[in-house]
C-alpha cells in the first residue's frame, strides 16, 4: 500500500509497510498513482498526453521514470507487502503481564471548573477524594511487583489537580527513591498541573524530581478564560501564565509541555499555538476536545475541515520560524522516521490496560486515566491486582489490525489503531473507530513528514 499527497509544493509518496518516503516530480507522482491500476502502455500514453506541452517530458523520459518506479518496487520501497498483520495479535497476546507505567490519581478534586473536562471537574463522575500516603505507597509497590525485569518505570502524578495533594506527592517521590535503590529500578516522574497552586516550592521540587511537567494552557486569554474558570466563574489565564513562565525559565533544558485543548470556540487553534510560542514557551501541544456530540464544546464536521487546514498552516509557519531562529516543538509533529518506535509499539500502541494502568485515590485499577469511573472497565485494585481478566484481554486485543477500518489505512503503523478511550467515548466500544480523530491524526502525520522533507531531515 502507498499513500500519495501534495503539501507545501511537495509531491510525497509514502510506502506504508516499508516506511520509505519519496519526494518526486509530477511525472513520477502520476506514474506511481497509475502503476498498479493501468496497463503499462496505457499509463505511458496517458502521462505523455498530460505533459505534451512540456518540452522536458519526452516519451523516453516517461519510460525511464517508469523503470525507476519498478526498481523501487523491486527494492521493497514501493508497494511493499504487509508482513505485520500476522504479528499483531502475537505481540500483545504472548507478552507477559508486565506493567511499566502508572497514572497516579493523587487528587480527584480540582480548583478549576472547566466545563469540557473529561474527568468531570476532577471527580471522575464520583466523589471528591485525595489519595492517602498509604495508598500511594502501595500503588508504587504494586508497580514494582508487576514490572518484571523492566528497570525504568513511569509515574504520572495526575488529577483533578495533583497540587491539591502536594505534600503526598513529595512523600511518594521520596518513597520511590528509597524503593528504587532497594529494587534496582529507576522511577521517572511526570507532573500534570493547571498551575493555580504553583509556588517556589513546587517549581524547585518539580525541576529537581520530575522528568517531565505538563502545564495546562489553552492559548489566547479570551479562549483560555472562556472555559478554564474557577468556581466563581473567573478566568485563570492572568494567574497562571506568569507562574508558567517562571517555572519554564527555571526548568532550563529539562522536559516540559504546554498542553492545551481546542474546541468549537477555536478551531483556528494555530492562533493559540502561536500565542503560546510568543509567550516564550517552545514545547507545545494542542489536543482536540473529545466530548459528546451535543456538547457546546464539541467540534462539528465544519470545524474539522477548518482544523485540517490549520494543521497545514501550523507546519508551514513552524518551518519559517525555525529559519528565523525561533523554533518550537509541536508534540504531534514529533515523528522519528529513522529510529522510531519498535514494531511492537507500532502494532500495539500505548499499552493501556496491559502495560499502563491508572490508580484512583482509593486504589482501584483502570486501563488508563480516561476510563476511570467507568465501572465496567475496572481492572481490580492495587492489593489484589488485576482480577478482571476479561477487560485486560479486551485491551490486549487492541492493535493496528484489530479494527476492519484500520487494516486498509495507510497510517495504521503510525497510530497503532488509535486511542482506545477515544474510540470508546465516540462509539461505545474500544474496538470502534473515532472517525474525527482518524482524520486529524492522518493530517498531522502528513504535516510532520512534509516538515522533515522541507527541513532537509529526509
């Protein structure tokens, strides 16, 4: 399978299964498009007729170009066969039950009242709660006990708003540092925060102990303050932006991300990305809202068409800003086309429900943070372990080939079948397909590839 597209003046051909990417002229682009669908002489005749007014396109050159196409096919760089389909079920199906990452819900409460919040303002459709130190310690022990021979373990302090339980976060980090020495493990921590409670202690501790920090900002003040408000209805932009700027200034070269959400109010989200870049933030992410179709924040079909163009606009502007010496990273355009994820990750995805779990304040286990509160998807708890094997097996079956719609999709080895949570919330099944998400993902991949071509990285 191949995928052809034209973007920013480039004619791009992607060979799905080999991963080979070709930048070609118009003649080669047309020949490749018709190569498998037309008799050879008909194809040559059609292409010659199309370019008959161009003196630089002769029949001999068209024939030579077609021979080059055949050579790429013979080399396994065009129309390469799919050798992965039979492996998809084997990888997840045969792997041991090893957990390597945990989303630790230290606070099911929040000091903001964002109407689009998938976590129901931090409560996850349940009661407000803070995780106790004892539950947190047991969660970390559970991760160690179920991590097999893996040395590096990932823990994300999450909420709600985790800074509302900051003392417990600090104590859990200290406990993990003690345990990692005893067990030969290495904990890597992430903190996700809305910024309202950031102070010098948070900045200093997080910059010392957190491998990554995710800071929530939706962009322009009028956009951010439209939905990210406190319980009195006041916007949070003016209170958090100076704190974020100081946080990032003192963080140096350690990892962080500004993470925003765009909704029906701002399908022109590139204005928000550029705004954050102009504020001095250079590692950015903007995610489309995922909510019920009748939610006022939901993206409409018309919005999606705007967003697709915005992704192209973003990619082109990022190229220009890099030339001007003002580069920034956009999370969804980070695409390693040389080393990249191993074939296991390409086929099986994020590992939710198998290698990755979320833990509630009272110790219940769920496949990931977006399933917390969905009782049908409760896996077990941190004392008894995974007792709902049926759910784990359901997640083990998710891969790039498990959905009929994915089998013939050119992007399947980049998205690994997509997000199970988004599929569930869009269709009621983790085996479903979130069609809007698919459209946006494929456009992001197209843009990411084009950027690497434009910047001479391919």
